């Protein structure tokens, strides 16, 4: 029996596709990373089907690429080798459990940010998850496995820090659980004690198995919340003030962005360019508390810090959200109410890319300044983004580029991103959601023993190299 028929036996005839249309659609994403067509696409709906797919792939040495919506902005679901089969997990879309007391949810790969928000608001209104700027139809699990960032990251860190444990099908077809779920159902409260094997799956871009269930931390919804917009000038002064604010412990989240992004959100048509005298950065600050009194006090402290900063830069400006809404109208909500339509300004063209990194606080100013020079040199819109993570331990830093995918612009994007990556690596930043070209460059800078360990682990878990081969340039 041919391979297609064998996959059809596992998932049903209508859930395997190898038509030219499907192969084309799954061959690229919005980034500049080169496309490659898969052999076919299979769509399982149960853990058992995932197991059978992996067993068949292991027997036949068929490369598999796990996929949910392909919106990772890193080329991470584009096959790197010939003959790959995309395992599209959208049909596995159940929220299996919400534990109100231990505050976690157990979800399948196809559950989206939109699903979670709706479900929690309806059934558990006192709890919340955390939401990215990403489209609401993207996978919550994939985002956590990719160590992404959302609107509680300034407080609580990257999304992989939200993982309590998971269930995965290994490259040999065995099912394994890590975290407190090893004690059975309804016990997914955390990942300690014992060796922390969540790390065998987080950050691996689907190279070590297919995760079929993940337990993610939920948080109590605060009773009072407000937002503010802070407009600042110059990279060093902006990041110095941001650090003082975050360190004070009065804000829940902060997104520092080039003013162009603010203008895009206000509806300014592309290409968006800066004007003399405008602030360089607009930062959205989220404040939350358990009472209006506590919230007002936090806001007062924030105002004090901004007032103090005016000794160095009198033009710094803090605007409360009521005023922002008056200025921007309904569009102001896209800035704060995730998951929202805000992603649409980034998806203005068919091309979208960034070199995303995690970076030490001492380099934030230099990273923003150096990146701005590079982006200006290549003539793209200035779209810097910096989010302090886990209080002040590090930040996510990137320059976003939205672009039409014509050959000349693609080449310009590639060269610009290479320079941005070299700048970041020079500042000892580490790229995340790492495309292959970027992982290759990283390996020239980083400790070789670390990458040897990754290769050894990959070989141990996946001796036939069937799981998303070629990723991370391993
Ligand atoms: C406009 C825009 C804005 C964005 N903003 C943000 C943001 O603010 N924060 C952020 O973190 N991200 C952001 N993203 C990136 C991305 O959307 C999210 O990280 C997203 O949740 C990934 O989900 P996906 O369904 O697209 O995953 P996919 O792209 O389908 O998969 C991502 C990776 O995970 C692997 N994978 C998927 N499922 C499994 C599984 N079950 N087991 C093992 N491996 C698996 C895949 O092989 C791939 O390597 C943004 C994207 C866009 C387009």
C-alpha cells in the first residue's frame, strides 16, 4: 500500500491531501525564508492517530512537520527536506480541563487564543490567560512551546514559564508525560520537583515529538485595571525610564514601540515615516490592582517617575487611557485588548518578518539605536518593539518589517535582517523562534558544547531524524 493510503487508513480519506493547491499553501509563510513544498498534509484528531502517524513515519523514514496555523514568523513550519509530511493539528482543538483552584488549563494543540478567551470569559470569569499581538486564530500551545511573549510577560516571563507539564508522542510512537500530570488526570499543577523535562519539548520547534496536551498557568483577573501611553525621546533615555518604571513593580505589562507603530494603529497609511519633533517611542503601560485605591496609588507613582524624568527630557509625556481613547477613538482598544485586530497593521502586505531576540537590560538602548540605524539604511519603516520580560531580567527586542514580497524587496529584507541579527549577536542577545539561517549564525557565536548537547539529545530521542529535520540547523 502506498504512503498516502496508509495515512488515509489512520486519519480517514478526507483528512489527507496531496493536491497541488494544498502542497503550495503549506510550502511558505509570510517571512523571507525560502519555500519548500511538502509531500502531503495529514490532519489527525486523536492522540492515537498521532501515535500511528509517527509510528508509520518512523518505519518509512518519512519526515514530519508539526503544524497548527503556521503563523510563527520564523519559517518554522516550512519543510527543510524533500518528502516531508505536514501534520496539521487543528482538529485537536479541545479545552480538556480548567482547574479553578490550582489555576491551570489543559489544552490540545489546535486550541487558539480566541477560543481560550471566549471560554474563560464564559465559564471562569475570575481567571485569565495571557494574550499576544498574534492573530486570535493561532495556537496557544505552539506559542508556549516556542517560548513566546504575551501581555503578562513583563510580570511573569516567557510563555514557556507558563507550562506546568505536557503529554507528548515521542518519535518512536511512545506517549510520555512530564510535570505533575505523571500522577494521573486532574493533577497538572506544576513541573517540579524532579528533573524538568518540559525542556525536552520547549524551544525545540517540533523536533523531539508531537505534544498532544499541555497544562498552562492561568491567573486571577485583577479587579481594577487601567492603561497609559508614555511618549519618549532617544533610545537611552527611553530605556532608562522604562527600567525605572518596571523596577518599581507598579505595572503589569509594558510594550515600547517606535512611534510609527502607534501611527499605524491610528490608521496612518503606509509607508509610515517619522516627522521632526515627534517623540521616538510610544510605550503602552498596563496597570492592575485589586481596588481602585491601589490602582490610583500605582498611577500616582507612575506619574511621579515620569515627572522626575523631565529633568533630563522635559518633553516626556504620560497620557491616561481616557485621553488616548478620545484621540484615537475605537482603535485605541486594538492596542490593549488582546487578542485583537491589531495584528492586521503588521499583516498589511504579504510579507512580515523580524529578528526577535531576548536581551540583557544593559544593552536595550544600544540595541534600539543600532537597529534604528540599520533599518533606516535599508529604507524600511521604523518598527522597533521592546518588552521588558519577567520584571527586569531581560527584554524581548525586535525590529518588525512588513513588506511586499517582490524579489528586490525580499533581497533587501534578507540583508537587513542579517545585519540586525549580527547587531543582536554582538550584544550577546539570543534569537528566539529561530529560523535556520539565524540558528546557523548563532552557532558561530555560542558555546559549541551547547549545540553538541542538542545534537546528542536529538539523536537519542529521534535516531531516524523524522521530526521536523533540519530545524535550528542541527
Ligand atoms: C501579526 C503577528 C503577530 C504576532 N505576535 C506575537 C506576539 O505578540 N507574541 C508571540 O509570542 N508570538 C507572536 N506571533 C507569532 C505566533 O503567532 C505565535 O507564537 C503563535 O501562537 C504560533 O502558533 P501557530 O499556530 O502559528 O504555530 P505554528 O507556526 O503552526 O507552529 C510553530 C512551531 O511549533 C511546532 N509545533 C506546533 N504544534 C506542535 C506540537 N503540538 N508539538 C510539537 N511541536 C509543535 C511547529 O512545528 C513549529 O515549529 C505573531 C504572529 C503574527 C503573524
